[in-house]
């Protein structure tokens, strides 16, 4: 895949570069992932998960992993994978993380837009998010802006570290 350069909305003289990730990028990817999973409010991963265990999950061979660089720094990462095996493999699933200190710069949106293009190029017919935490209003708003529909509610399936048991949404969009 060719590198994709997307203009960055906040600073017109700089750009966000989204490229496939390599194992050599993982130390910087971990610097993004670690504080997000430790907070325990948006992802189901055990907050105590080790760097090595998370590498096996995020960088799994079945995942197509990407990084977003801004001014040379890795500021975001996402993966695309089959949502289900076999007869469900025509639907993509994805996960996204933006460095906590870089939120609010449209990085998540740019990665999401990029992922929709890459998923379609890979032959997927739709994308589905199985567990959008109901308290994650930033993600819900973004997915709706990008054409995702809420197709289900999973009651009290996420043990939010501050709010206790909360619902999760299933969101879907055709490509």
C-alpha cells in the first residue's frame, strides 16, 4: 500500500501521514495504548495488560495495522480485521487509538476515514463496531458523522472503571 498523506485541519502547514505499521513501531504504539487501556473507560482490555500481551493482540498477524504520524511523531494507530471468521469475513472490524495528548486535532477522524477506504480496497462490504462504550460520546458522534448506524445495545456489558456497569452499542455501516 502506498503511504497516504492527509492534510491536517488544525495546522495547514503540516500533514498527517498514515502508513502501515511495523513491529519496529510498537514501542511508540504502546505509548499510545498504555494510558488508554489503563484508564479503563473505552476498551475492554484488562488495564493491567502487559506491553507484550497487548502487542500480541494489536499487532496480530490477522490485523492490518496502521500508524498516523504528525511532525514525525506517531500520534495514532488503528487496525482493520475480519469482524467474524468464514461467512462473516466480508464485514470489517477496526480499533482506533489516538495519543491522549493529541486529542481534538481530528486525528481520529482522519484515521477513521482512511480505514473506511482501506477496508473497501481490501474487499470488505461493511464495517461493524461490536462494542462502542455508551459513555464514549466522542466516538459515538464521530461514527454517526461517518454514516454508522446504531444497530444494537448490549446492556451493562462493560465494567467502566469510574461508572461501573454501562451499556455498549453495536454500530454498522456499509462501505
